[in-house]
């Protein structure tokens, strides 16, 4: 049986999302995703640097949406899908151990010392300070930091597993990194 969907193109993003969630009819999600497919492809091409990989990623992201979109609170679909696409690509690159070069604004805090410490244990004193400081973080920050850096999970994966809102996950990681940096610097200065 084929469902008749009247004026599907006239629906706004929120309406299409709501209709998909209530009916599970993939035509609603397909129409919504189609509006931003060029954006998703552009993001994937930027990160993956290969048109075939980018096309595959576009399809994988749609499959992800079909299965899991109902678990997320989405304010503005365009911004949300951009984040999903970026995280998907970053996760693919991490799995291939490809270094990701990114331009950050001058006011972005540099946490390369922390990420270096999480990945390599070359200085026992620093690594011991890191371990102690991680345990002192609030539970939400500690959990997200460990999943992001040690388990190499994306924001979306962490949100899915912990049931924290996606924006909260980003905030917990950012605040956790800042708190770790401060804690490690204090410990190393006091020793």
C-alpha cells in the first residue's frame, strides 16, 4: 500500500521531522534530508577529501538518521545535521588514524597537552597528575572525557550512550578539558 503524502514539499523542517517521528514514514525524513544533502556532502568532502568516501558517508548518515533520529532533541535541523555530518567524518578519520588539521579562532583554548597526555604515557609525573585530576572531575565531565578521548567516540555516540543532550556532551567535554588543564598545572607546580 502506497501512502499519499499531500504537499510534502510545502512542509517546513519541524513539520517534516514531527511527521516522521509520529508515522515512521521515511518519505518525510527523505524530503527533509534531501534539503540538506548538499550541505552534508560538502562537509563530508571537506573532511574525507574523497568524493566516493563523501558519497558513502552521505548514505551512512541517512541510515543513521532512520534508526536514531527519534532519540535526539533537535532545535534547528540544519545546524544539527551539520554537526552529525562533521562528527561522522571525524569518527571515520579517527578510525583510520588520520590527523585532522583544523583552524581555530585565536581565542580557542589550546588543550594539546591534555590530549597528548591521554594518548601517550611518556612522562610519569604528568600522567599521574592526569589520572588523579580525571578522577576529581564531576561524573558527567569524567564520563564524557573518557569516552571522547580514550574510547574515541563522537559527540553523537556519547549522547546516544549516556542519554545526555548533544549540547551537554559538548559542554561537559569542553569544561572537563579546562578543569583538567587547571588541575594538572596546579599539581605539577605544587610538586
